[in-house]
C-alpha cells in the first residue's frame, strides 16, 4: 500500500505550482457561453421510463403550460367578477 503524502495543500496542488504565472487564468471565463445554451434538468428514473427523450418531455411541458395558463386566466376573471359584484351590491 502507498502512503498518502500530506505535502500538498488543501486543494491538492503541490507547492511548486505557481498559479500566478499561468496565462489567461480568469475565473468564469466561459461561464456565460456555457450557460447560454444549457438547461440541465434531472428526471427521476420512474419518469425517465415515461419520457424516453427530450422531445416527449418538451411536448408534455407545453401541454401543461397551456392548461395552466387557461385555468389561471379563468380564475382571475372569476375572482375579478366576484369582487365587482360585491362592491355593486354594497
């Protein structure tokens, strides 16, 4: 068995590595580019069986958004109408 050396720092780099001498060491240099076209979502295994690819997930989410949008608009109208009725009756 090999003995693990404790010479490295907490980050695991050896002391002879001088990070200040590296060129182009900008933190998050490609962060915006990476996040621009990426939206990673993890799906539970039982749902992965139902939705085998991204197209089926997108289709289901569009249907859900359409249904939620219609029910939200209807509930806003009914609430708005009921408050007007109460005001006119008073």
